[in-house]
């Protein structure tokens, strides 16, 4: 259950950013690489516990998957790896090997875990600049 | 509604920075560090004892960090083998993290340690997302956990560079075919190394030493 450690880091990383914004946080969009060994359900549950008593209290965690991407230094292949899937056993796992020449590959995408954006419920007409990125009405 | 975009810094960036700091320290001090993770009862401690023995026979200086929820049984075992050891109780935490390791390392005479084995909490899943800054990670499983172990945890094995399949002596008793585990692993991780051991009876230890590129007495 290391999802609690992750949710705790998630909440504590967002709190300083929220001080620069007005309005209630409605949704937190999290990008999660497919190689991460984290349960979406456990992470959402952990977030619901860790957010209590913080400005994130009314927020829902939305987890968006990031597909793995590999680079082969031997043949120059860049793209998605093949997957080993077993529907009966409920898994589909990227094979970290070059789909073209079967050599070892570098992973360039698929291990990330970051907050991509937040949705804030603001009073009409308000707009805020952010320290970490641009703000836009959604 | 109003969307605020982020710069995309990893939530675990702090963990990665701490792991990098450990890595830099190990490199600066000439310490070769290995993280050993795996399920409860897979034989992590016995395997590390065997590695410590072989290095100590060559008068090499070995450190260990023994992590368990509670107690110091593993720590005492390492001390009795001549390792410099630090005991870490993670209490309710299911994994070690780089910060805890950095404090444990402060308690070690690091200038006098050439090889460091960090035994993680017995848990196959959680430690995988928390790098400690070691040069490699070893995942230990045993035949007693069943021959479908790789298929049950495909994501971990797809990313594990060195896997040890231990307790080979018990394979017949628990009706497990080790070759099935080897074949599953080769399918899911074509570039990984799997070493078959029976740590209790000292089988496969030299192969593990060479898989980890550790100095062996019988190699010139």
C-alpha cells in the first residue's frame, strides 16, 4: 500500500501551489506512466484520505495513463514497445525489448507520475496567473 | 471553471533527487551498493549472508542495511557474518525510501565499506516505485511461492534486471517446475538475468556473484 506515500507526496506538493490561486479545487489530473506499479483505485482512495483538512478536500483525483515509449540505440527504433497480454489474468505489460531488432531498449516514457493540471471552481470574471504554468478558462 | 496547468514535475521528484544524492555519495566513496527486494520468506537475508561471506573471505569490507517493520533479527545475522550493519525499522511503512537510506548510511563507517547490501522490507510490490540510489536492484523470489509468480506480478518482472529464484532444493517438495518460472521471465523480460539458487546449501551463489559483477575468489 505505498499509494499512501505517493498520495501524501501529491498533496504536500500541491499545497504551496494552491496558495497562489483562489477558488476551490474540483479535479486534480494525474498522469501515470504504464510502467508505474500503482493501483489507480488505491491511489484515489489514499488521496481521499490524505486530502482531508486541506484545500484539496473537495477535489477528485483523475488518473490518466501515459503509454510506454522506448528507444533502441542499436537500430534507431523509437515508439511503443510490444505488449504481453493475458486477458484471463488481466494484464498487458510492455516488453522492454526492441520490437524491430530484439535488442535492449531505453525507456523514454512510461515511468512518469505528475500533476498535469487542476480544475478550479472560481467566481465569474476572475483569472489568475500561476507560478508553475499558464492559466486558462476551461 | 478554470484550468491550471503544471510544469510536469514528477510527484516523486524529491525521492528521485534523494536517490541521486545517495548514488553520488556511493560513487564518491567507491561503494558498490545493491538493493535486495522480494517477498517475505523468499530468502533475502540468507542470500545476503552468503554474499557477505564470500566478500569477507577476500578481506573485503561489507556494509548492510537491514530493514524490517520491527525487530533486529536480520541485522544480528549480518553482524555475525562480519558486516558493518545498520538496523532500520520502518514500522508501518511497507518499503524503504531514499531518505531513510541516507540516514542509515550516516550510521555506517562509509569510508570503510566497499560493498553495501540494502535489504528492503519483505514486500514484492511497494519497494519497486522507490529507488534508493543503488547501482542495481535484485528481486528475490522462491519456488515455494508457486510457479506462477512471474505471471502474477508481470509489471515488476518486466522491469527487474536481476532476479534470483531461490530455494531450488524445495522445488520437488512443493511440486514447482523452476524452468516454467525461467521461461515466463524470459518472455516478459528478454534482457534480464535470472539466477537459480539454493542459498541454504550454497548453490548458485557464485553465479549470483558474477551476475552482480562482484569479485569471486575463483576468478583471477
